[in-house]
């Protein structure tokens, strides 16, 4: 039942207006939940009990007490709601050990530097300065301080990247840490999925291996947002079994209003709706203007910049100064300044990518807006959980043109009640595992004892690497072919490449950001319009050899859109079967992408101005994919040949849209290609591929659940209420990649035949 907004709520007028013009398609109210407090366990030593008193804690939530006891019995993962006090679940056992054993050491791992800085502040507040000596060790730590940290600190806060490239390769210098390592804490464990999670799983196995070399066997404590498979995730991340699960949340929950917001319908015949970015800016600025401290999440960096730009245009100057953007690609100084201003209450609003989805203490927020579906329900709930820390909160979902967003607007109850997904990662993805095996060999010779940490597969991989000239076998084990090799430096945990391009202001020579190699060709090519911190820049030059882009401020009335050519080559088939009237395959492919040029479009109406060609290198990588050949299905009944390519393309997009709901992944973790005559299969073929080198198991899940993939796509496309196509990339007459054809009617006919052939 929908509750009426209380008149004192700062969002009451906004929601009432949304009801009036029918943009508010669903409105729910969730009652507050009381806490389940318990006494502080008497087993805790006086030092830790005193530390809790220092920060005003005189009782625990029930799950915090459960985690404390479990931590000393077995590896443990805690999965409770946002702002439920998960940090105390691992702080208590580690503080107890560090205050009772002066030789003990602990290691805290966070996915971002900001989280480590936030935790360091919380640890200092306990007042245990003589017994607990925390220190941050990451890429921003001054080199002059690093030696002292290794010698003095008994609690190291770092991230997987620094552990991978700066600590494990130099483990002899960290001998005291590894020889006395009592606890390893992995916070925000749900972040470690897909390619990043597969890399981190190997880093944690290397950590266990190095600890064993130094004679220790640390306990592992993990904390995660709610996901469907927390124990499986913990075991796949660490390589350990026997995890205890703490998931009964004893923390209170503020009352919360949830609003689903669909942009205005501009053309009923075509189903054209207003821009989600403009709508998000309107909702954001209305909340900020009414005094609600608000965070607005948008997945894409460009989207963040556009929402900020629209918001600045709507706000009075004094309020415009109190909002800011936050995303990757900013300098450390820019990010830290935004975090400081948020925590201090200087900012009323921030527009952010999921970089601020995690549990950074950014003060008391009233409202959280998520613009378009972020890829998983787990991520959406994590974003929404940032609001309501002052006793009440507003959670808003602003739908986009995408078919999945519109599907959820037609089925709000199904959307809000949808179960969270399972996190997928594959530590033995061949390319990823081989890279980390080289890193492990650099840290110590590979021997038979390594099966306990690296798994039994290590020897066959090591043999292949030796045959390829990367390793050599000696009496001590497998060692690097070259003694001066440093494999960790060329193994990037978060992307396909360790390379990035520096963004340089041509007028001042100032470095104001970076962009990854994989994104550079499509976003900062010569002539591109690039958004940064709410300002537009024009790219004067992309220096491929110097890995830099020169930009100048831009105030023109157009934006740019890259045109890409994609090709897929099948290299190996792992599995194949006949299903739904098609030949369905799963295996290894090579993905090749070339940015051919870019189109300039007017800001006001998105009308094309012209097309400019580019001469850029082709980017290639090996990954895994599912694909299916539709020749027999199409031949079974006559199919209009002029509709075929558009039908294949629309079907491809439909299945890409629903695969994230089957496999916990972001939309941008997968890609697709459809062709009416692939050069290797020779017939109409649709590919869906993992968007990361080596593959991480996403499309394997799609292969295993192909019937569900077909059924969900049919429901998604078939329920669209428009009469002649809509702006969704699935159903519109033209695709976003510069007008490639799409056919909703043709896709539904193919789906009908797939269902009939089951």
C-alpha cells in the first residue's frame, strides 16, 4: 500500500508533482526496523572494552557479536545491510588480537584508497595508540615513509593493487608482517566479481602462499553487501573452505520511501521519452534546493558529467557551489577534496559513479538517486542504502530508455522484490591464472607444495609457460626465465591493460586526469568532446607513443559519438549442443575492435552534423563467448531477407539486456555481435562475449541457462507497449552505434521460433 508523503519531508512536493504528471510510476514506504542489541561479550579484554567506550559504544548489534565469536573459530563472511556496522565485525577480533599479542600483525584490504583512509580515521578514534599502530600503504604513501611503516605498523591498510604490485613481490622486506600475520580482512567483498574478482582471488592465493613461506596461516574475515552466494564467493576468493556465514542483521533501519521515476512520454506512437539525464538533474536539484543532502549515481562517467552540467544550469550560484561530481579519472587531490567536503557537510549534493557506492563515511545523507538500472539488484540496494542515516530517507530510481528499465517500470513489484544475484568469478580463467602464476614464480620458486594454495592445476600451466619461454624448471622449482623480470607490473587487476593516457590541459600543461587505454580510442580521440568535472574539453591531439591527450576548454554546441567496427574470430570450441532449434556453442574467441571515426551531433536535438574518419590501431584480446547459428531455424519458415540483419541485431541486444539478471555482472561486462553470414560459421550467427581478456564465466552462465535467456528476452521485447518501435537500443529502428538497423518485429519472430523449437 502506498503511503502519503508527510508534509515535512523535503521531497514531498517533488513526489506530488511526479504523481500529477505521471512520472512517478511507483511509490512505496518502508517502516523503520528496530535494532537487536546485545551486551558486549565479557571475553573481550579491557583494552578493547575501553576502546569501545571511547567511541560511545556500550552495546553491540547481534550480528557484530556473532561475527566476533565466529572469527576465532573459522574463516568468516559477514553480509548485512548498508550502514549496519560491518566494520566493527572485523575490528573487534583484530583489535583483541593486536592488544593481547604485541607480535601479532593484521592486514586490511579495501577496493579503493578512500575506504582505507576512512577506516584509518575510525581506528584512530578508538584511542589504542600504544597498542594498535595502523598505517595506510598504497600508491599515495610517500616513499620516505614506507620503510618506517614496514617496521613500525602492526595493522596495514591497503588495496589489492598495492598488495599485488608493491608488497607480495617484495615479501622478504615484509618478513615481520607475514611471519606474524594473524588476520586478513577483505572488506566490500561483493565488489570482487568478474575480471577484477578473478584477479583478486589469485592475489589472495599468492598472499596465503607467501604467508606460508614465512610460517603463518592467517584467519580470513570478509564483509560484503547482500548477495545470493556469500559463502561460495568467499571460498572462490580465498581458496579456503569451511566459511561461517553471519547474515542476520541486528542493526536498526531508518524509514525509507522508494520512488520509481519514468521520464515524460514525448511521443506515444514511438514510445519516445525524455532524457533520463535531464530528469535526474531535475530530481537532484529539487532535492538539493529543499535542503536534502543527496547523492546521485550514474554508471557512466560521461553521464555523471552531463547530469552535473544540467544541474549547474538549474541551480542558483550559491547552491551550485555546493554540488560536485565524483568519478574515476580525477587526480587523488581532486577526489580527496570532494570526500572532505562531503564529510564536513560543505556539499549538499554529489553526482557520482559507483566509486562512492561503497561504505565510505560521507556524512548523513537524506536521498540517493540511481539513474538507470546499474546492472544488478545488489548494486542498486547498496546505492540506495547510502540514504536515510538521519532516521528517514528517499531512494529514487530514474528509468532510462533501455528496454530493461522500461520493463521494470511496467513491473515495479517484480523489480523491487527481485532477489539479489550471485557473484561470479573464475580464479582459473586461463589468461588471468597464467599471469598470476608468473607473479608467484617471481615471489618464490613454484614447487609441489603450492598445490595447497594455487590449486592442483598450477603444474600444467607452469609447464606450458616453460615451453613458451616464460619460466624454466630448476632443482628448486619453476623460476622466471629472466631474473630481472617483474610480471606484477604488467598485470593490471582492474582492466585489460595497465596502460592509461594522461589528460593534459594544452594551455597550462597541467595534468587533470587519466583515461584507460581501452577507453582512450573511443573517448579522447582527436576531435572528441570530453567532459571532466562538469566542463567540456576539445581533444586537440591523441599522442599514442607518449600515452597522452592534449585538450582545450570547449564551449561549442555539439557532442561526439565514436563509430566502431567489431569482428569476432572463433579459436576453440569447448562445448556445443543443439537447443531451441539452433546450434549453440561456447568457447574461446578473439575480439577485435577498431574506432573508424566519429559523428558530431548537436546538443539541442542530437541531429547529426557530420562524420569524421580516424586512423587508430585495432584493439584485440582473447576471451570466451556463447554463440548460436540460426540457419536451420530461419530456413524452417520463410523469413523476409530485408528484415534479417535488424532482427538478429535486436535479438542480440535483448539477450545482452537480460543476461546481467542471470549472471551477476554489469551490462558493460558483456558485449555482442550479430551477422547474417559469419566468415567461419558461414550462416546467420549471434555472439555474446565476456568483455574482458580471458573471460570470467559470465557467458558460460548464459550458455548453461540458454532457455531462460531466450524466455527473458522474449518477455522483455514482447511487452514493449510502443506500436512502431521505441528509442530503446533493443527495439528502435536504429541502434546507438551510428544507425545500425534493428527490428523489433523480426526479433520477436525469431524468439517465437526459438521457443517453439524447445
